[in-house]
C-alpha cells in the first residue's frame, strides 16, 4: 500500500505488513500467516457462530418490539441500517479473534469498537486539506507529521488504539496456548528486538528472491501492536462491507436468494469448518458480490522499485506509485458477459480468468486475511439466511445505492436500509 503518511518501512517501530518492505515484510507476513493457518481458522469458527447467534437474537428482539407496536402483527417486517449493525457484529468477532476479548452482549460496545468508530468512517474532505497536499507533494510528509505532533495535545485516535492494544499485550502471558492473534504474536515477542536498517534482513531493495529468505521467528513490540491494529481494523471493516453488499444484492435478486437459502438449509445448526466448502453456490454469491463491489480496491497500490517498461512503450519511473482500476476491470464487457448483472453462476465456471478478478489483490502481497474473511462471510450468511429473508425498500437498488470512499481506504454503503423478516 502506498501512503505518504505511513511510517518509514525500515526505521519506524510501529510498522505492519502493509507498510513493511523486503525482509521485514517477509518476517511479519510469515509469522502472521502462522496465526492464520487452517488449524487456527478452525478454532475461530465457534467464535463467529456465537457472535452471529447473538446478532440474530438481537434482530428477533427488534422484530418483537416492532410486532408489539403493530398490534402483535405476526412475523413483522422491519427496516434496519444493516451496515451499522454488521459493523458491530464483525467488531465483536475480530475483538475475540484478534485481541482475545471475552464474549459480551451484542449491544454492549467494547472499547476497541468505540475507538474504531472514532478513528474511521469519515468521508475525505473534498477541499484541499493536509492529506491531499501530502499526496501531491510526498516530500512534505515529514513536515506534516511534525506539525501534527505540535498541534495535537492529546493522543490521537490511532494512538489511543495503539495504547489499548499495548495494554492488552502486556496482560498476555508468553507461551500460553490461545488462538487469538495477539497471543500468537506475544509468543514470539522480543522486547529488545529492534529492526535496524543495517541488519541483514533490511539491506535489500525489494528485488531479493523473497521465497528463499529465512526469517527470524521474532516480532518487536511495536510491530505486534501495529500488526494487530491492522488486522483488527481490516477484519472489522471489509467483512461488514461485503456482508452489506451481499444482502443488498440478494434482496434485489429473490431467485438467487431462494437458491442460496435452499443450500444453507441443508447445513446443521452445529456448523463445522470442513462443511463450509460445501456451500458452493454461497461461495459464488460472495465472489460475485466482490466483483460488483470491490470495496477495498483503493488499498491495492504498488510502488515501482525500478523503471517499468510496458509493452506499448509507456514507462513508469522508479518510485512512482501505481493504483489498479479494479472496479473498471471487474465490470469490463471485454472480459465479462453482462458485467452489470448479478450472476453468481459465472464463478462456478472453470473458464473464469483470475487475472480479471482481483478483489483480494494478487501476488505475494495478496490479502493475508482472505481465508479468514471467506470463512466468516460464509458462516455469518449461513447462520443468518437460515433464519431471515431480505427484501429492498421501495426505490432501493444496487444501481443507485449511495457509496462513499471512507478514510479506511475502503468504499462503504451509506444510508442503506434493508427489510428483514423471519422465515419461519
């Protein structure tokens, strides 16, 4: 990811996998991959189902209240700001999976969720603000950082979140057998470890054969805090976005919804990790949702490490950042039949070329949480669609839904209400 205000990839103490380069990136990504391996994912599934059940209980309670207000009308339909509620759900999931927090009532907002809301969710200012200037003149970054330090008397929201994670990290006991990300990182923490520009692992310029590099099984404290913060925010934000867009598209396409519900009805209440792969049509629905709404595409940027010569003669100079047009690529009629239509079946074809489908990015820096995200998406939708059906309020459509780029670097659906009703 290219970000003018990002900490120095080699010198800064607080660097996560998106901001690291070279061997430092390989070390952080390798140790994070261990925390996200299949056996770990399997342990997270009960957390997801428990929190989804709490969410479902909340919806049933809201429906009962609505029914009471409508003279006990049986099976009352309600309209909800679904994105806001799904953010709360995904925040509770990631709070337990990443931070090791305890289960809590759905309406009881945790400290990390309050900080998430305080830190993110604003639409970038259309005026020429400091962030715009930093993009236009990257060399001014250090000046802006220094000025922000002078202007700010209190901890910024991101510093508050770092402090919160740091406190949780200190409370962890090294060597404890726990599946949460923070505990996994605590087990490889070295409080004396300092990443040095002169160390062998940071001396490359990005062109070493990453696959052959052997990494130290150690993370510095700042790296742990930064990486945990990154995983927490990414896990809360992107999953809620995908769930919201998926429900919007299912509500708009009742024949697809009916087919999905027929599939999910075959799953037992005691959902097993191994059975998720059998939700084949639901998987296609998720992929088609991400094709139409690749909401994290703004994060798929790369930095040219040397002059890049394209086949048409265009030269992208060394040091230039490149942002890929994922939205255009995934709706291009040259590669997709009827690209504006929601057709999940297209992803069941072996002819699908993944070169034209990149919602999780591609290459070595592909989204590290992809498998966790797909597992959570499937588990939540299976649990939810077994109980509820979704329709759209009059005038609502995927073609006119208001979406906005937020300061998370992702695109959120805004002011979107959907109608829900119990199936049985």
